[in-house]
C-alpha cells in the first residue's frame, strides 16, 4: 500500500462525515477516483455507515439502557474515588 493510500484510508471517516477542509476533501476524492483498492474500501465504509444510520433509528432495548446506566454509574463512582 502506498503512502497516499495510507493517508486516504486513515482519513476516510473524516471524508465521509465532511469533517475536513475542502482542499483535503478534493485530494482524497482525486485519490479515490484513481485507486481501485481505496475506492472499494470507501464503498465498504460508506455502506457500513449507511447500515448503522438505518439500524440506529430503532429504539434501544430496555436491557441496553439499563446496562448503559449501570456503566455510567460505575464510571461516575470511579471518577469520584480518584
């Protein structure tokens, strides 16, 4: 994998989320258009993100909410004990 591929794949989520400068976005877009390997990686990550967005619309289970509350209480207890 070339250095430009490494840079592109390291920045793929920032690119997908639009969290980068226009210049960097253009450079990554240029790379993706010319590199089949990175373009495939981008397509995969884009599909994963879309699935998460769609599946994330459902309400979490009561069990999940209880577990999260317990973890938050545990973390808060660890913070106060330091």
